[in-house]
C-alpha cells in the first residue's frame, strides 16, 4: 500500500512540475511543449474560422465557445492533474505486480524498438486510431457509455474547440481499452508525443467551421464535411447508432460501411432529440450519467437520441 501511496504523491509532484514547465516555457526539450502547441494551434483554427468560415451565418464566438475552450484545457491538463495521471500510474504498477505474481509478462511482447522511428509512429498512429474507432462505436452502441458521450453530442454549433467537449469518463474509457494492446508493443512513448499532437490537430480540423477540398484524402482522413454528419440531430432509422465514427482516419468507416455523407451537411441541425433538457453547464454535464438525478432520462428518448 505504501508503494502505491508513494506513486500517487510522485505522480502529483511530477505532473505539476511538468505542467508548470510547459506553461512557463521551461519544457525539456523545448519543442515538447504540448500546452503552448495546443494553444497556438487553437489560435490558428480560430483565425481560419474568422477569415474563411464554412457556415457564414455562425458567429465566431459561437454558442458555448467559452465552455468548449474550458473543456479543452480541462480534459487535456486539469483532469490529468486532479486524478488521471496518478490513477493511471497506480493501475499500471498494479498491472505489473499482477504479471509478476502470475509469472507472465505481456508488456512489450512485440519489440518494435529497432524499427525506424517513422515506422514506429505510423504503426502506433494507425493501431491507436483503429482501437479508438471501435471504442467510439461502443460509446454509441451501449446505453451506459452513451450517457457519457452525449456531452460531446450536446454541441449545437460546431467549431474547433467542440473537439474536446467530452465527459471526463471518456478519458478513462479510452485509456482503459487501448492500454493493453498498445502496451504489448514496445513503442517509444517519447516519440508518441508527435502522434498525440497530430491527432489533436486532426480533431480540431474535423470540428472546425472551416473547410478545404482535400480530394481523395477525404477517404483516408476525417474531415469537417464527414464529421458534421456524425453530429447530425437526426439520421435514417437504419443508422440509429450513428455514422462516421472515425477520429483521425475516415478509412475505417469506408471499410466497415459506417460512412454516411448524403450532402455537404453545412447547415444541418446538430445535437439529439430533447437536447433542450440536457444540462448546459460544465458541472451538470460532468455529473451526467454519474449522479442518479441526471440519469433519469426517458428510455424512449435515449433510444432515439443514440442515433445521433
């Protein structure tokens, strides 16, 4: 027990120092500064939305812009500081102890450390995205997961920061499911920084009020014209659990026939049925699906809303 308490204390200390170093431009090496890279990228996307908006009738500081901006920093940094980093480190250590107890070590069972860095990053990017695509489908398919994911679908006007409006439980769900398969492969997590950065930029791009013709690449990479339909208020009955689940890559949706782009989708309504009764603030949304009072949702509305 003392070992795990030490891990928790060390996790808080190290993550606090890491975050402060990023904020104060003291990260080492300097180009591994995710805080300011995220901030700078967000400013670029805001400028693109300002000077070349896809939906010209939408205000630059759209509905819930500031809420989504808070979510962006909360989900990437504050939540990690509050609980996630310490919890993840404890669980990782507990899993290592469990392996020692049963005499089996599956961490790093596939050694890719001798591969060129570019190949490691490419495989890591593709494998991670495929796992997340399946997790995303599960968030729509299973009622208890959909309750958390509804927070993300409560966006009614799309913009880059809507990318990171999601329930804190999604951090846990994604991390828990992808941990083992990725841990079995000995990726250099220091290099994985660049995968996280690229996927964040693609996520901003998917949600931004700015579009660009990318030609045949739309069949490989997710894009605003495709992802807007994932947030559609209503979809055909045969697509009741949603469409276009890709996070960074759209190719999975084309391969597994979950793609759906009937038109440009520029001005479609977003959200889900009965969105008017959904909590509209951070606290209410963060407790949705966790506190029993907010769990009291009409079952018929739940079934219909899962289609969006």
